[in-house]
C-alpha cells in the first residue's frame, strides 16, 4: 500500500459541498462522500437506487487500480425508516494545495512530479487489462467513428462559438490522418498498446503527494470510452497541461511516458491524440455555453475556442507529409534534405544511396558512368525511383513524414510521387534547389566523398533532358546553407500556416 501524504486536507474548510450536474460531493474533515444524483442522460443512467449502487461499486473498483488508498468503499444512506435509500462513494479527502491544477497555477516547478506521473501511468498501462473487446476500440474504424461523432455534435456551434472554417479544416486533417494510417493503428493493436485505461486524466483530478501521485475519477460510466491506446490516455493529460499554459511540460511528460512505456509512436500520433482530447473538451465547453449566461457563458465560449486552437495546432503539426527535394547535381539538394529531415524529425531517403544499395555497392564507392549508362541507365533509374516510393509508402503508413532526396527531373516520376501522397493521405510539398551554373560546376569539381557520382557532363545532360517543374517552390542555394535551409523550412511552414485559430487571451480556466 503506498504511503499517504503527510499533508492534511488543510487549506479548506472543515466541511464543504461541491455539486455537478450528475452528483454531489460532501467534504467532511479527512473524508469525502460522493452521492450520485438520480438522473438519466444520453451517456449514463442513475435513475434507480440499484443503478446508483452499481455505479458506486464500479467507481471504487476501477479507481482503486490507481488510488487504492483513496477509494475506501461504498456506504449506505439510511432513511428514517431504517432502510437504505441511497449510496455513497467514501474517499479520503485530498489536500487541495497538492492538486496538480493548483500547483500549476501557483507556478511551482513540477518536473519531478510530472516525471513520476509518467512513470506511474506507464506502469499502470503495462499491467492494465487487455482483450479482443478492448483492442478493437483502438482501431482505425472505431477512432474514426469517435471523431465523426464529435464533429457532428459540434456542427451547431459553427460560426457562433467556433470558427466554422477552422472546424472544417480540423475535420479534414483528422480524417486524412486516420484514413492513411491504418497500418500504424493496426500495429498498435497487434503490439498490445490498447488497454483498459483511465480515460479522463485531468490536472484537477491528480494529486501530487509525498508517497507519489494519485490519479482519481477515471471514466467509469462507459467502458468503451476507457478502452484506448495508452498514448491516447497520456495525451489527455498532456493536452490539459498545455491548456493551462504548460506546453513545454506537456511535451516532456509525453517524452517521459514514451521512455517508461517503451513506446515507439511517431510524433504525428502524439499530435493526433492530443488534438482529439482537445476537441472533446471543446465540445464539453460548447455544451456548457448553452447552459449558462453572462460571464459563465462567455467563459465557456472562450474555453471552447482555446481547446479548438490546441486541436488545430496539433493536427497541423501532425499532418503526415511527403517532401520532394529535387534539383540538378551540385545544387545542394542532399544537404538541404538532410538538414530538413534532422530539424523536423522526418525520415530522409536518398536516391543515390538507394541506387547503390540495390546493386550491392557501398554508398561512397564510385559507380561513375556517362549519362544514361551503368547504374544510371533508364532501367536502373526506374528501379531506383520505384524502390524509393515503396519505402516512402511504408513510412507514411506508419505516420512518419518523409523527405525524398532525388533529382526529380522527370514529370512522370513526380506524378508517381503525387499519386503516392494522394493514396497515403499525406501532404505533398515540392522543393527545387537551384544555383547558378558556375556555382554548381565549381561544387562538382571540388566535391570529395560524395555518394553521388554525377560530374559536370552528367549535370549538363540532365539539364538538357529535364522536364519543367512549375509546381515546385524554388530554393536558391547559391548563398549560404543556412539561408537555403531557412527558405525550405519556410515553405513547409507555409503549407501548415493557420488561417484561424490563434490562441485567445485572458481566459478563465
């Protein structure tokens, strides 16, 4: 049994009452008593005493997985006739000053606590229940149905609470990601990543005690909503940290979770799940905005827009992209490709390396030949580009964005890449490196240890046979490498530039 904190419930009154639309919590001394209201909604039914008793027992059972010393049991409420008339969940009262939301608001350094939270959550997921019934909820079709349902529920709020154009963009990005990433999600299912988790990890329900964190109030009213990818569970807390102004801490939390869970998920999947959780909270805030008036209603509207902005930021960042970096020999396309891939965490595939690998030649071993001869014959080149796109397709399906470093002087090969991006539901960005002929000639004469075998003669021949590439954004490389990489990075940024959805200010959290 974990050690309880030495902190008392302390900073609040001896007795207090807190009420929600589905229950009442009575705080008395060191204990808390939760009463469920006799209500029925679209997602739960507490309309009979037996249903409330079952719900209380289920709440205690599920929450003891993460906080066994907090959830003490279920008590009866006895009427004046001596017979049970209702039931209470009995809990230890947690110290308000140790609530994670309060610690964030007070500006307390929390790296140690957040790292411990990541470790605890990863250990919980490692031992969590798994089954075919649970696993199916982490598949593409189940996730897509959830997204579609939430977007439908939010449609009445377009152009009132939320920006309608932004919401249509979010729907496109979310569904594009899912439609192209079925192999990734299948891999997650096959490797046991879908678990019976917590389902509602929020900073307001987490307490950082001396004996370790206590995560309370898991989602108990619908098991299917608690069956989820462990990363999705962690992303809920990361989203709430970001919402409360701790975006860097949220990133570190997910990094630590991935470390402790041994989770190789691509960054795009993290972004997808954070966006999903933000969208759910946007919906909750929209529904709340209909129920209040005055400052309460306006606060809910601001919160909804804030959540929508978080969802937008992560869906844009998580868009899987296929980046073609082309150009004639000596224009610096490989240097630009390497820099982009390194900075942005993309997979970089080079035609020069793939070509030699297919022929069993070491990357830096010379295979120089005249134009269209040897390893550079039309048949060998066609085989190289086919393999390049095949490898890219596998990466895109697994949620990895890809930079393809090749000359791309052939329009049919560019069309094949465009078709791949379409099939993979990936954004396509075409960049053409350019430099004055005298600069490329000097680079080719001075090049040492390059994987490429092209010389000035080959470069001139390629230029003579190159198809125009009007769709590509030119990247001048005649000046510094830093300037060329900056220009390429701007092109990628422009493709994900938000039209709306800037974070609002002066929010009431």
